C-alpha cells in the first residue's frame, strides 16, 4: 500500500478516536495507576489503543505494533516491515486533571526510518501530520521549517523531574534560554518546537513518546538526538532532545560541560 | 458608581483591548527588554495600558491606578478610594514567542479588599471575571468553588526560576504533587487553580501579577497567602500561594520544614 493511502486511513481512524474522547467527556472515567501514583492509565487510553490496533490489523494482518499500554518484547521486530508505534493518550495526567494538553500519537517506521507521523491535539482539533514524502501539515496547512534559533533566542520545553534533578546540567541550560515551559505532554511540547514556539524540547522518552514527533521534526529539518549527541534508536528509551540545529549544539555542549 | 456599572464598563474596555491584540497579530511587534534579557515589554503592552488608563480616567478623573508598565510610588495611595491595578499583557514572553497563554488583567480594590477582578485569556476568548458581590464567571458561565484537594491530589503550577533555585523547599513540594506545570503567565496559571485544573500556584508576584486573580480566588473560597502563611499586602511583591485550603496547608508546612 502506498504512503498516501495509509495516510488517508490513519486520518480517518483519528477522526473516530476523537469521537471517543468527546464521548468520554460526558461520563466519569475509570483511572488506574501503573508504575507510580503519577503514572496513570484510563479506560479511554485502552479503548483508543484497542480501536487503533484493530483498525491497523484489519488492513495489515501482519502489522508490527508497539503501543504504550500493551507492547510485546521490543527485540522481536523485523525492521524491514512497517512498524507502528502508538500512544493512545499522551499526557494522561492532563487528560484526567484538565481535559486539555493531551495528544493521540502514531508513528510509522520502516528500516528504522520514519515514514509517517501523527500528533493529534484533540481538544484544539489540530492534527499535525506528515513525513518525508509529503512534508508536515497542521490539518490542511503546511508547516514551514522553523527558524534555526539558538538556545538564548527561544523557550525551552522540558519536564519537571529532569529539571529539578538537574539531569544533564539542565538547570544551567534552562537559565540560558528565554524561559522554561512544562506542559506535561511530549506530543504537545514537541508541537511547540515544530511550530517554532520553542527552540527545543528535552525529556526522557519512551518509544511511543517520541515516534510520531520524530518523523515530523526530522521532516522539518529539526534535529532529534540523544542529549549526548547520538542518533536515538527507535525502540530505546533515552534522554532525547528535539531542537533547532543551533539550539541542539548549544544544549549538547552545555550538557557535557562539568557540573 | 455601583459595582455592576463599573463591571459593564470594564467588560466593554476589554472587548476593545482584544481588538488591539488581534490587530497587532498581523504586523511585526516592537519588543524591548526591561530589567533583564527575558523581561520584555512590547508596544502592545504600552498601547493597551494607555487605552485602559485613559478609559478609567475618563470615567473616574481622580482614579488611583497602578500598572505594570508605568506606576507611581506605591506608598502614595489612599486605601479608602478605588485602586485599579492593571497588567496590560501578563505573559509578554509568551505573547512574543507563541501568541498564546497571555492575559490582560485588572483588579479593583478598596480598603485593601478586592472588589472586582478580570483575567482575560484573549486567544481562547475566555474572560474570567467577578468579585464578592456577584461571584466568579468564565464569560457567562458561573464557576463553582473547586474541590478542596490536598497537594498530593492535584497538579502544581509554578515558575522555573523558583523551582530550580528550590526556593521554599519547592522541589520537595513539587514531588509531593501530581506533577508540575509551567506556563509562563501568572494569569493563565491562576485560571487553572480557579477552575480546579491545578491545586495550587506558587510564584514570586508583583502587585499587578496577583491583583485580579486574588479577587477571583478569594471569592471562590481559595486561599491567597504568602508562602509562609501570611496575608499578602496588595501593594507588595512577595512569594505567593494561590491554592485550595488543604493544598495550602500542605505547602506551607513543607515550605517551612528544614531543607
């Protein structure tokens, strides 16, 4: 199947998933904790995941799928086949507490190369989508590559734990930026880098946190590297930096400086 | 003049100010730095401030007005007269970098008591307004007092500098919450406490950062105290906590514990 045919299917599935989100808003949502009291999963995460996995398997019976809420061993994949990486609700805490700033995310990879990426900011009805063949769009509007700003010319997106533990000299890096923003969702914060609202996003990310945003960021000419400057493996969990090229150089240099 | 007559006037002025914001979006905005490279003022701050001050003085020729961009000595005020406290653009860095998450704010005080408060989230067209006589509204919808949650039951809003300098044990307090959010605007972050999306907001605030939100928060039964548990003076710059009563008790206790 061609990329644009896959693309049409995914856009349709996400429109269905949006209806599930809005239908959930009118009722009380079941919430459970996972690895810690602040690591949540809701029935909506599971419902959207099940829906997307079912749709993908209907069309691609041999599809390889990794999803946040149920993933097989990460070393059993054939890189030459399409790999689907799904986060049914990125920012579950935000969904539970605020009903805003969460995203549905899908990344499609082959041979460790991003083919298609989708970050759906559901409450603002903004679907960021695209890939190397078609470019990146917010709904129907094409995104231009953001300006190649330095760290001291823009806002820095990150997470609270990384900042307060000062991992990778992040406190010094934060002070060199125009200010820190913490939204509690990888997808929403990567959107801010894609659109040039922030110069970089630093966080410890799992494969499903990064897969979609990585395709979109790389397509727009942004860098996606580990904090020590290496290319992250699609299936690894690592400290990742999504940034303009200049901000990436500034941050990697400061992250490696003595504490 | 009665409160509800003042209220009608202010709502009309804010509708005019909104037009100034949208008209500014179509052109390049002049930006200057103030006390540091990340403390900005734009021509729009000055334009909205001038407009609001002019409107207030037209109706109340002897009005006492404090505004972020031009304020007289803070000890010359007669507390028995109406005091207007204005932040023409709260979150100027956000306005410059992202065109979202900024607010126009007005607080009206008499005898050190909040009478009317206005936080206008312009880009979402949500005006939070009210006071002890009429209650608190988002546009036409009345807000109910948020649940009296503890710190470990909700999100904590703050600013990056306070967090990374660990002022008032804030890192430990942050870890006890459900997560930290940093939006870069006192008004936008106080809205999150007013609406129950967060249990508290901690920050070092100037009079114009707090005046509007304080009226609305106190009207909804939230506490507005200094971080060491005292009632803040309307004209002082202090470390302030806007929170549910239970979260306030948790935070004050932890802020005073040994480091």
